[in-house]
C-alpha cells in the first residue's frame, strides 16, 4: 500500500475531499513522513474540481501535535531545519489553498495539530475536543505559525499569555473565545458536512476571491512568523531547560 494512502486517507464525495490523519496508535502525531504525505495530498487536491476539504483524525484524536522525536537535540541542525521547513510548507499550503478548508476536531488538537486546525477556514469541534499549547511544558516555543494564527482569533495579549501558560482550551472555552467556529455534542464531521451545504449556497468563486484578498497581506506575516518560530526552536531545542524537561517527559511517558 502506498505510504500516502496509509498515513493520510482520502475520500472524495460530491464537492468534498475528506483527508484523515491515520496514525491512531500515536494519536495522529505528525512525524516527518506523515507531514510529507499530507503535503503530497494537498498538492494533489489543489487540481481537483471539489470545492471543500474536510480534515479530521482517525481514532480518538484530531492530532496530538508534532512527533516529539523530531525535536530531539541529537538531530543535526541541518535535519532539524529541514523538518521545520516541511512544517512551514504544510501550514502555508493549508492557509492559502484556493478551496474552503474545514477542520473537524474531536479529542486532542495539541501543539502542531492545534496550529494546523487554526490554519483552516473553519473549525468545527465536539465537546470532547481540547486545544493544547503544550510547547512550553517541554521548554519549546509554539510553532506551526501559532503566534500568528491564534493571535488572529483571540488577539495579541490573550495569545501571549496562553502560550506562556501552556494553556489547554476545552471546547466550550475555545468556542466562547472564538477559537472554534462551531461546537457540537458529538460527530463534528457530520456538522462539517452540513456546513458545506450552507456554505456552497453562496458563490464559491466569490468566497475564494475574498479569501485570496485577505490572505494576500496576511501570508507575509505568517511566513515571517514561521521563520521566526524556526529560529527560536533551533535555539530552544539545545537549551539545558528543554533537555531537562524532555528527559523528564519521556521518563514519565515510559512509566505511564
């Protein structure tokens, strides 16, 4: 089986392309191979006639974030910067895609998984969804464009404090703050498909033109933030604090 099909499932129905993160045994943590597969899928769907993409996760999570091994201090600077370059490419493709992108979130959307959802045009979440800024707990900075994407939803001050605290937003709080657009009891994918129906009653072409206009200047800031996050992460992953915190985290994980 092709690795893309294994890690990123794709189903096409009517006007919708459904992409599913398929690494449920790791809570859909995004390792390098999975990011590569996702970018391949995005490059494939951009040329397809369907107008909407729905993102979701197989199993009990949307995505628990970047695979922690990718941040290992033992990885060379060159390889680490290459990984961060892939993250940058993934986020920019989702953010600028000339289609309507909906993230249907259940369970954890943490770290890079949270940033990925924020890059979507809509976030639909179930009551069990949790949006985590867990970077600082292991001595790292938020990445995946989070500083820009979250700021656009809840403002500068709220974003700064949330990142500093390593905050986890439960679904209701996230909805009240404007982080997510729709909150449902369960089955966020079903709500996302209903959203497709109502959205496409309006002119799709006009919606995409508006998206491109809004993104034309915003994407410059997002790109700059992604580059700054990469630089900061390169420094932080070598810090004594990160090394100490990640060792404690991995030790705790093995016990659990």
